[in-house]
C-alpha cells in the first residue's frame, strides 16, 4: 500500500473515531446572580389567597359570560396569536437546519453526455469519436464538529426556539389581559353614559320647569340661564362618551379578530365580581412570567454563540466520498467494471483573517452582555409591575369605598337641597351645585369601579403563572411538537 494511502486512511480513521461529544469552546450557560427581594414592598391586600389563584382562569371570576365569550373568541382568532404560533414553527425549522450539520449529508448524482473530442491533439482522438458518457454516483460529505461550533449553534437555535414559544405564551397573557381591560373600560364608559343620560333627563325637566315658571313670573331669567347651562353641560358629555364607546368597541373587535363592530354586553360594571388577589414571593416571577423566561432563553442563545465564534480559530475537518458507476454505454452502466469510488479528508485552518474572527468573538460577547442587561431589566420591570399592581389594588379599593360614601352623601344632599328650594328656603343655585357635585361623583364612582377591576387584571398579568396554560388551551398551537427534536432524515 502506498504511503500516501496509509496517511490518508489514518487521518480518516482518526476523524471517524472522534466522538461527536468532543470539546466545546465558549462558556457554558449560568443564570446571572440577581438581587431578588424577599417580599413585596406593598403589603398583600386583605382577602388575598395563596399562589394557587394564578393557576386558574381568573377572568371567569368576574362572573360575566359575555367577557368569557370574548376571551375565548380572542384566543382562537387574534392575529398576533396566529402569527406567534407560526413564528415558533419558523424557529423549529431553523433548529432543524442548524442541527442537520451534525450529520453526514448524502446525495445522489446522475448525468449523461455525448462528446466529440478533437483529433488534433497529441494523444489523438479516442477510438470511438464522438462518444457517450453515463455516470451515477452516491455522494457523501461530513464536517466533523471537533470544536463544538455546530453544537453551540444548535444550542443557540434550541434556546431561540424556546424563546419563541415563551413569546407566544406571553402573547396569550397579553391578549387575555387586554381583552379583560378593554371590556372593563367599555362597561365603565357604558355606566358613565347611563349616568349622563339620567342627569340629562333630570336637567331637561328642571329647564322646562324653570321656563314655565319664568313665563309665570315666578323666577328670573338668571335662574333659567343657569338651568340651561347645566343642561348643555350634560348634553355635551353624551356624544363624547358615545364616540369613546365606539372606539373601545372597535379596539375590542380587533383584539378578538373581528372587523369593527358592536360588542355584546353582559353584566353592568357594578355587578362584576372581583377575582381573588393572589399572594406569592417575588422569586416566583422568574419561573411564572413568560417574558422573563423568554429573556433568559435569549441569554442562553447569545451565550452559546460565543463558543461558536471562538471555534472559528481552530481547524475544520471534512470527509467526502463518492460511490457509483460510469460507462460509455448505458447498457453497461451497472456492470462490475463500471464501478468507481473515491474518498478523502479535508483539513482547513485559518492563518490570517485580518481580525475577522476576533471581530466575530467581540460581537458575540457584546451581544451576550446586552442579553444579560435585557434579562435583568425584564426582571426589574416584573417586580415593579407587580408592586404597582399590589399597591394599586389596595389604594383603589380604599378609594372606591370612599367614593361610594361620597355618592351616598351627595345624593342625600341633592334631595335636601331640592326640598329646601321647593320650600322657598334657598335659591336654585344650591340645587345646581348639589346636582353638579352628584353628577361628577357618580361618574367618578364608575371610573373607580373600573379602576379596581383593572388593577386586578394588571396584578394577574404581572404575576403570570399557570393561568396562561389554561388560556393557551384555546389559542392557536404551533404545528410542531416541541418535545421532539427536528427529524434528522427527510
């Protein structure tokens, strides 16, 4: 056997003997240290339940079938959710493409040609001229992942796939809370419109009464003007509210995947039941919130790409081979003498790249630091959102209780002022002041009722948890099984 054959076969044997689990360059992922508070700054509101509350469909606690139907429709038809599911499939395909480089690539080649050679050559023309040539080959190529470049890229692609899935789940979370908040705002505006129309009717009656009394000489034109001004104020509020309601309906229609149009109503805002307030520890957010988990997977991906970039400093080993048949006659193509084969190994190593590889490593390391900062920011934002929601629930409930007391007191004051006016003990100005204060207080009561409900939705959104899995059962799912690796063979 020739010396060159021995060397070549020895190199190929070494390459084939290298385990796929050879060395991998770059740092292995480790979650960065975080300054996690041991408890929330805001005290847990009275009536809080344990963390199991975040495992259920909390929006159903509002006890409004219309809201439940909207959320189900939105989970099925929202375009962002459909796009997010397709995005997961896209990254699944990227992972399959990246991972395929770990395996030998096998192909087939068949060709045929007819050639006439020149007779004016040193060797002369072949005995048969022109002649046919046929060839059929099985081709093999394989790049040995000696320094872990492909494995690091596969690690990054796997993390990016998981990040896309967490993004999809975060979209589920956002859609549920957005529909809930939009519906609460709609019912709040419905109540404000109802109060405005009731007040308009009362002020129209008062204006008609004063116009009759003015004609009878009982009251002056000043009092008529005051009554007309209050009527106009109530009248002006109605079209503004009607416009706002239409806009809110259109926003909700968009969230549930419809064209703009009316939204079915359920219970009035003062009959919506507050869901329980879940309790928990700040550290729980790291595992419950999809956006934090997405940020962590992005960090895993950028960390892996450092190793892939560093692997470019080292040699690459590629194996190639071909086995087939070649003949000048198609009928003889599959005969024994027509057989051919070839194999070889290729080793390449960068010697001078003018800083290209160093630049790639620097870029990868900088991207990893950016992802760490983004992860820390996501965690800090989660703590802040949860603190704000807890504080908001406590203060909004206190404010609601105070607002209920104020409406009750002003309602009594308005009745007494009207009686005093009818008895001739005061001017109509006192009645107008009492009526104006009651009107504003009733509007504020509707707003405060909405605020308490919105803060509850914000708290569940900030906590994340198993309720996302409950909602996800109705959402569009990726057409791939994330628990299975992409297929290695077509």
